């Protein structure tokens, strides 16, 4: 098997075809451009960082196969012998795990939001009740103040209108004059 840039490019092209990944998409996945991936596929010179990025992005790709053409494109372990697309299943299961974790986190956040909303509604209800109570107390104070004024007016009227109160008032005036 050969290790030329052309043969590496050819094997990378086989891998991308097998995975049904376009050159431009693979360029985005590897933080390069479609043109750079095309150069690699066509056997043109490329840097080690691009190869390392391909290795990082394609953990299912057998690097020995990519570089030398030895072994299988997608190595299969004994327990996964029936799975011809290991990368898709691993990648898919990892993505599914992430999706499930995010869904669970979303549920937890929604549950917390529901709790907060219920607490908020309860607090709003309590505030409304307290405002109503305060208004009732203010009305009671207004009524008591008016009643107190009315009672003072009645007492004053009573003191000035009864004969005994008039005599009492005039004897007080006499006492005040004598002492003056």
C-alpha cells in the first residue's frame, strides 16, 4: 500500500463518500475550507495541522488505513462486528446522549420555571390581599376619624345646649373673673 499524498487524498475521498459528507461541509467541520479539502483529495501538499484536524473530526476513521491503506476504513471491534457504520452509530449515540441530556435539562428548567411562576403568582396574590387589607384599614381609619369628629361636635353641642351646662359655664366664667 502506498503513502503518497494522492493515495491519502483518494482514501479520504472514499471516507467522505461513505459518510455522505460533502467537501464544503467537511471543510467547515475541520475549520478549513472546501477548497483546502479538495486540495487534500487531489493529492496536493497540505500541512500537518489539517491532518490533525481530520483525525480530531473523524474519530471513527482508521488512521492507519487513511495514511497507508492498511486495515479497514472503519475498524470494527468484536462486539460491533454487525455494525458496518460504526462512526455513524457512535456519533449518533453520542449526539443522542447529548440530545437526551439537553432534553432532560430543558425539562428540569421548565419544572423550575413552573415552580417560580407558581411562587410568583402566590406572591402577587399575597400582595393583592395585603393591598386590600391596607385599603380596608385606611377606610376604617377614615370612618373612625369621621366618627370621632362627629362625637366631638355632639359633645360640644351637648355642652352648650343643656341648661345645666349653661349654668356650669356661667359659674366658671364668674370664678374666672373673681380670680382675675
